[in-house]
C-alpha cells in the first residue's frame, strides 16, 4: 500500500505514455457482435446492446454517457471475446427514452434487474463509470446475488454526496461539479443548445477541458458524445439521488470490489478512495496518473488491466 497526500491507496499506476485516448467512440455494435434489444421496464423501454456468453460483464455508463462511452474499453479488450456482454442505456440516457419523471436510484437498480432478467444472464461482473458506479454499488447492496464483482471507473462517491448536500462548501472541494450543477440549474433545457453553439464556434474543447487531462488529444467523437449525451434533467436528478443516499449501506457489500480514479479527476477526489475503503474494507483502490474523469476513454488499456475480471 502507498500513501498519496497522506492517504492510503493500494496502487498508483502510471498511464500508457503517449497512448492517451487511443480509440474513438464508435456506434458500431456489429464490430463486437452485439445485438440491440429494447427491454420493457416499469418506467418504459431501455435500449440494451448485448452478446450472450459465459461469465457476463455488465457495463453501466455515467452522466453524459451511453453504451458508446464503453467502446474504447471494448477495443482495448477485444470486445470481451468469449464472454457475455451487456451495455445498458439507462433511462433518459443514450437511446433510451426519458421517463415522464426522473427516476430515483432504487428504480434505476430495478431497471438494471429487469434487463438481467430479460436477458437471463445470471450473476454478472459489474463495471460502472461515475454515476454508473453509484448504481453498481447500490445493485450489490440490494441484490447481492446478482453481482459477482464490482469494478468502479472514476467513481463519484463520498465527495459527490457531500457536494450535492452542501453545494457552497463544495465550491472549494469539487468546484467543477458544483459549478456544472449550478449552471444546469440556471440554464435548464437551454444548456444543450448553448453547448452546441459553443461547439459550432470552436469552444467545445475549452468547455470540456476540466473533465479530461489532455482535451486536445481527444478524438472528436468523444467531444461530440459529451455534448450529445448531456441531459440536464437527468444530471440534476442524479445529484438529488446522491444527496439523499446513505453511503453506510455499502458496508454490506461482500463481493470483490476494485476502484480506479484518475489523479486529475475534477468530479472525485483521492479521499473518495479512502472513504470507500472505510465502507468496504476489502476494496482495492488504484490512482491512475495522467487521467481525468473518463479513465476508460483516456487510458482504456490500463483500466482493462486493472479492472476487468
């Protein structure tokens, strides 16, 4: 175990040097033999891309994401060849229609369970990014028999919960998250047109710079998806869910847990890894150098080696 800023971390991992964000985001399910299925759930249909197989992996995207957010990781691991894969567009994200009202975390987990039931996957290895990491942890709390292991990518956990509850103090601890939330509260539905207008005049990389360590080295597909997938209503609902959540519930998690966090992440802090280890003492925590909030896009090879069971 190493100590970073006085805090215990199991590993500090160097990135892959010049191979920053080596893959674009692809909307090409046939590339990995994935099939699209619309799964009926209690809040409406959700879009799932999947491939049957043993030892299945469930991938849950974060805010401003969809199933395509995971395609750099799929490229890095040859699409999990020989294994089952399930990629869900959570309600209101990606191609899944928005429910009439934003859904709480408990309902998001019910949606995931409905997907697993429909596909008859059996227990799965869950990989969750950001908000998806939150969903993954709660899935293991309420339906532990469904989860073989949890891998958390750039997880928004304890610091985000505090920032959602107490936004003014969070201006110091998580300024990017706090300002984004405030901006979406003010602009509402106008946020996306404003972002698209900024992209049209060449400002998108400036706006996305806090989220990625090397924004100028990103493929345009990553930035386009960031704008396309930002949904203000769903983002604010996720913030409300975080504010109401009791992270002590994670103490019941017994399955293997590993979490990787970018050293430059502006939506989470190394203290989050320390607090995760307090709640889940058997969790392995990793800090990834030269990495922001999208570790699986910025360094998919390193993430695959660290997290993929």
